[in-house]
C-alpha cells in the first residue's frame, strides 16, 4: 500500500464516544428495574431503583427542587456517563445517575429539535442487510465499552443501510495500548495508533477513545474500516466527555468515503492516488468531513435530545474557549470568515489558514453547528444530496450548489446567524 494511500486513509478523529439510551417505558412505582440506585424520570415524576426483598423495583421519590429537575446537568460541569446493562446512563449534578431527560422539546431551538428528529427516525427494523459488520475485539479492550460500541456500530449500519447501493463489509477493530504487536499487521492502525498508545502509557491526562474510519480499496476489496482505541485501564468516572459518540462518528467517515469512491468509480476518473487526493480535499473541507460527522454522531449517540444538546453545547463551548486566542467572533461576518479558513487545513498546499492548528480543532465544533443547521433546514435528505455530489462535483462550491441550490458563500451566510445565536447563548 502506498504511503499516499495510507495518508489518505489516516483521517483520524480524536474523540471520546459512546451511545445513549431511550427512556424506559416501564418506569412506574413497583415495576421491576435492573440497576440498583439508578434514577429515572417518567411523566414528570422521579423514581429510583431500590431493593425490595430479593427484587429490584422502582420507587417514587420527591424532587429536591421545584425549579431544577433532579436529572439536570450543566454542560460546563463534569459529564460522566455510566453503563447499565446495554444502556448508557448519565450522572446529574445531583450525583444520581439517570437514563432519562425531563426537558421537553420546547426547551430547545427549532433547528436543534428538527435536526435531532431527522437523525433519530423511529426505525421499525434494526437489520442492515446491505452492511456486513466484521468485529475484531481484543481481550484487553474494556468489555462495557466494547458492548456499547458493538451496539452503536450496528445501529449506525441500520441507519445508513439504505444509502449503500450494494452489499459492503465494514471491518471494526477495538484495541488498546496492550495490542502494539497486534496492530503491526494493519497499516491503517499502525500509521495512527502508536503515538496514541504512548499517551495512554503516560497516564498524565484523561483517557479517551480515539478512532479512524474510511472506505477504500484494502487488500483487493472495497470495504469499510473502522478502528477504535482506548486505554485498557480506562475508568468511566474519569474519561474524556466525548467518548459516547466516537463509534458513530467514524461510521460517518465510512459513508462519506463510500459516496466519494462510488461516484469516482462510476465516472471513470483517474486512479492516480495524488489526483484522487487532490479532488477529495476540494470537495470535502474539514468543516464538512469532521464537523458533519460530529453533527450526526452527537445527535444520535446520546439518544435523548437533551443529552445530545448538552454534549454539543459542551463541544462548542470548550473548542471556542480553546480557540479564542486565534479567533474572535463578534458577528456573523466573523463566522463566515472562519468557515472559509477551514476549507483547506493541513491537507492543502499552500495552507490557506492563518491559524491551521486552531482552525483544525475548531472545525469539529463550528462545522457541527453548520451541518446541524443544514440538516435542521434541509433534512437528512439534504445531507445525503451533499454526499451524492462528493465526486460528481469538482469543488465544494459545486457540491453545495447542486445539492442545496445555493452557493457556498450563501450557505455560510445563511447558517451564520444560527451559529452566532448558539455562541451567544453559551457565553
């Protein structure tokens, strides 16, 4: 495999992610529950899971505050997620873990509510006949996270199943720093993971989940490849807050690359790696590739609209805080200017951004709001039309023009007020 092809496949997303869980419809006083101490809100009433004899049952409890729901969590505080069976639970500011969110849809912006609804349809079938998932989970990978990631990958495959025109395989590898020898047989993981493993060894930062996703020609077949790596010693009470969304984020990259490769082949264009590489980056700026992957993963992995909104708010708040020395945003014009800078970061020569490192990191957050606006305005079909244009068009401007019927500049200008509103709300 050529170095250029390996580099193409090495679109690495450092994030921390897992999935969310729906509210338990059977929550009522006296009904059975699974996890002792778990708290849930149903029909405006709060219940906790207690032991009654030899059974675990729900018991109604009084709210400690009429103004602040007991399941409330400030996105600026620690966001701790746990695992209950095969479900994700979240610790509130009160210290209790919940599998529910008491906020109603009216609490959130219209764009966010619409985007969430578009990305969380009521699927009647969880099958994915067009996508065969091949898991490879090493013994060192934490079992609770592995079980959730397995569920998340299958859910993502079901969500995207109809977009795949033919049956494809997606290989999913879950590894830790104990698997250094094992990853040597895979050039994709060998290229990206050793330096991450070194960080896990040092134990001087919160552990996280790292990942990579691609769809390309590997070992004589067109297939999807996802790797997810974390520390073997990870503790869910002390892990980067993004970890619940990584698996679905990387699956989006498989879909993006599938669209590009499918269209590229159908058009009979050049198979020279550098020429493919050049076109790839002209039609997929970082704010699209990483930002839209975050839009979709954050609004699907956390299940509840409220949890998803909190996670997106945290992402935007922390990335804005970290980028404030490089980017000052006081108007919609500032947002449009920054989005232009993000069109060609690290992967184009000459580098167009004045602050490539900060623009790279910020693209994950600012891009997430941009494509949240796109999906909230044009629906999931609008995003799929963008995917369809990834290789039919030759520039990102053409992609947007053909998919949405407006210019790239108009896209930036129309979405900027929403992005600015979010920033002002987050302070």
